[in-house]
C-alpha cells in the first residue's frame, strides 16, 4: 500500500517549522512567550508560554513551567506542564513534575515522577497492541485446549 503524501503522522510535521531554538551547550534564564514553536537543546531555567509546540530535545534540560498547546519531551523537564492539549514523552524523556493535558503518549523507557491530570471523559481511551490475527480471548482459549489435550 503506497504512503499517502498528505497524511503526516509525526507531531513535528503537522505543526510546521520550529522558529525558536536554544542550541546545545547554551544556558538561558528568563521567561519565554511565543506564538511560534520552540526547541530546547541546551539548558533553560524559567517559564515558557507558547501557542504551538515546545520540544525538549535529547540532552536539553528545562527547570520551570511549560504552558503550551503541544509538548514533546526527549530530554529532561523539572517542573510542570500546564494546560497542554497533547504531551508526548519519548523513550529518553524524563519528567519530574505534574502534567495537565487532554492527551498523553508515554513511550517505554521514559521516566515520570509526578501526577498526570486529564479532564474527565465519558469513556477511557486505551491502547491495545495488535498481535497477529488472533483476539486475546481466543489465544487464551486455545492454550487451555492444548493443555487439556496434553493431560489426556
């Protein structure tokens, strides 16, 4: 099946280019207010308010509060994420603080120490890993049938 050119799966691709960057080996202290996306590869201490994406790259560190529509964490955050629509914590990501978001994706290998707050929804949304063509219940029934046969 050919890939659709118009469907962009990664959040960064859907948001567009990142306009502001704090480069690796750079230390910055203060407050950031931005209408455009921000990428942190160095060290930042302070609060960030952003209307687009805040991305903490692997090796990047933030100590402060992030208030942004979208947040991707590959580096380290010591502080809170407030009022986000979507937060993604990638395998190398570390968060020590509270997260308030509508949606969250947490990769295996990431670290979170804090509380995650999500608005009440009618039904929870859960991830179910696909495993071949069998349903999980069918697999369990098949195993017990094989056990019964081996006991006979």
